[in-house]
């Protein structure tokens, strides 16, 4: 299904890391599980460095996933990529 307010850019954009799939059972959403998982990945991807939250890209998010990506990245236009 189409995700509202999501546009594809034709310009290449750098990302520090990509989240291919992130799923949390609906009864456990809003509990901080996804945030803790992404925080752990960001802090351990490159030794001695934490990837900035605004450089985390998310693959083809659902509506809920896009809402999470917006909150997490702190921007209304988080980085999103297609898995081909």
C-alpha cells in the first residue's frame, strides 16, 4: 500500500546505515523497543563512532514505519530506500 506524504527523489543521497526491516508487534509499539534496537545498531556499526540519527535510512516503510522514521530521525523527510 502507498504511504502518504512520501516522495521519491532522483538525487542520490548519502546515508550512514540502512534498516532493511524493523518490525515490532502492535501490542509492544510505543514502548521504545525499535528505538533501542536502532540505537544499538547505530552505536555498534562502526567502531568508535555512532551513526547520526538523521543518516539512518529505512527501506520501504509502512505508514507506522514512516511515522517511526520521522520521529527517530527528527525530520519530516527521513531517508528512505527501495529494496530491489
